C-alpha cells in the first residue's frame, strides 16, 4: 500500500463501518475523498421519482468521492457499505497537497483516473454495439453525459473531460449523432500511451 494511504495523519482519518452504514449520501456537501482499505461498498443514485440505481461496486484499494476535485460541491451518489469496511477519509486539501508532493500517491491516483477512462471507453463501445468488422457505428439514442456517468460510477465532469479528449484524438465523432471509431478499442485493449499522458495531465490542471 502507498505510504500516504497506509496511516492516518494530517487531513486523513481511518474509520470502521458495518454493513448498511452510509459513508456519504446524495446531496451532501462534497469536501473529501474516500479510500477503501478493506471491504466493499456500493454507489447508488436516487432518481427524482424515488428509484434507486446502483452505479458501481467498489472494493479494496479503490477510491470514491473524487468528484470534489473537479469542482463538485454536492455528492451525486450515496455510498453504502456492503461488508464490514475500513475506510480512510482524505480531506480535499490533503489530496491536492499529496498530488503535488507525493509522487507515489500521484501515480496511484492517476492510475485510478485511467481506470475510469477505460470504463468510459467500454460504455461507449457497448452503446455503439461495436461490430466484428471494426467499423464506426452510430449511437442512435441520445446518450447524456449524466447517463454515462451513472453507468460507470463517476461524475459528469470526469465524463465530459474524457469525452473531449476522445474527440480530439479521433476516437469518437459528432455529426448529428455520435460515432465510435475502431481506434477506441486501443484504449480498452492496449492502454494507449497518449491516453495515459492525457490522464496524467489531469492532475496538473
């Protein structure tokens, strides 16, 4: 485990949670990130009609709540414990300092963001029903960034960031509808270096 995440310290506390306890709830102020030492939790969103949708299941060595780094002031989802958990709470300011001062933590967090990138790519390929011939396929239905964010368990701002990068790199195209190109498969299958570099740049923004 990364040294910064191994122990409590300035801006970092570790707490134990039991099944069905909530770590944070949709609509609450977003001012911290959480790192899972042990156990599993689910992220869910509640619609205006009161229906709950599970958008992600997270486990050991994963982060949640990182939307606050991208300007999110309120929680967009609820985090509820599925098994007994040990979870570290990292204050927003502590994370920002660590991204600049702790290279090992910075690399780990960038890897986490890269994993989110791959989830976006997979979601787009599934929505496009990508064919065996590898040709670009139009996504007929209107797919909002909010919908994609819910599908992969991240924030709309992160989806917007990576969608713009995919478009600039030629992986997707807008022309009255969205087309997904075969080159996007490289993001999923080969972890393309250019995407990694764009992801690294996110922490410097």
